[in-house]
C-alpha cells in the first residue's frame, strides 16, 4: 500500500508561551501524524500533547548549543476528528514551533523505522530504510 499525504500544517509561538494549534481535520483512514517540534530558550524540552489523548512518541532530541533543540514526533492511528489540535507546553520562557503532516497508508502498528541526526549543523550521514515504501521526513533547528 502506498503512503498518501492527507495534509500538512505549521504553528508556533511568538511570545514564548504555551500554545495550542488551530483545529484541523484528521479524516477517517489517517494512520499517522508525524512532524517536528523545535524549541529554543527552555532548560527542559517542550512537551507535545493532543486533545484526544492519543499517544505522542518523541524521537531523539538533537541539540544545537545549550537550548536549541529539535525532535521528530509521531502519533500512530490518531483519532479521526474534524477538531483535532496539538498543544505545546514548557517550563519557563520558550519559543517553540511545530511542522507536521498527516498520512494514510503507513504501517499500522510500527510506522517508525530509523532516525539519524546531528547537533550544531553537522552532517547526519546516511539513512537507509529497512524496506520499500517508507516515508522520509527531515527537520532542523
């Protein structure tokens, strides 16, 4: 089965405070929401949740300097709803941004295959999927 992109979006906070995205439609048949959470300024990394209590899995944190970080995230089999939203919370002043997409046709129980990253703008090296028809995404601070 091919992976089909349903839609993409982005959001951020201009004032360093916690924020919730505008609602978006997650249609029936969506198997994966995936994207990147980047933040700057907080000692601890931001936390990402959603309004349906769907499990958010966070990838390995890539840090540039002391407080600039980016992490991939994915939500497997998200709840289908026209009023889905994501919320970013953190302790202290933190400028965070999100970019995400939602897809149909990903592996139903284990859509994550591999991750690679580098801090401070370094070369990440090769990333070779273990099987055909993998979705490859990238993000940076």
